[in-house]
């Protein structure tokens, strides 16, 4: 089944890929695709209306990456290493406790398994001479 779209729809899809802020605005409910398509079709790609979306495209992505990395470095710089070490040791203790509980349950499961028929376990092994 060929997915042949009208050439204007293909052009609009290419336009939207260049302006991901439009997608965000539609998802937020501020715009709808019908209005965006009609404005694009009537006004064209070079209209002033699209500049605010173009300017945000590259700057928003770059600034958000820089902000995220900056926040990470700032939080590492401001972190109290003694407090961090204490939290890590508490997490380690919790994991050890969980492992002990799991090991305990596994041990009980093995001891609760029924003995095979005909082979009874005797505490003393008597053998006839």
C-alpha cells in the first residue's frame, strides 16, 4: 500500500520538521493542525508569523542542554560529600537487608520441598553387616 501524500502535505510536513515548537504548541492545545496548515498555506513559509518559532528551535535546544549540564555541575559542586556518603551507606545497608531476606526465603523454599517417595531421610544411617 503506497503512502502517496499530496505534494503540499509533504511540504507542510517538511516545514513542521523545521519548526518543532509548532508541534509542542499543538500538543499543549494552544494551536491545532488545521489552523497551522491553513496559515502556512495562505501566508507561506517566509511569513513573520513563523520567525518566533524558528528562533526558538535551535536556541531552545542548545540552551536547555547547557542549563541541564550547568545544573548538574552546580549540584555536584554544592553537594555535601559527607551527607552523600551517608546516604550511599544507608542505601547499601538496605540492599544488604533485602538480599538477606531473599536468601532467607530461598532457604525456606528448599527445606519445604517434599522428599521423594521411597527415600525417607533418617537422622542415623544404620547399615546391616
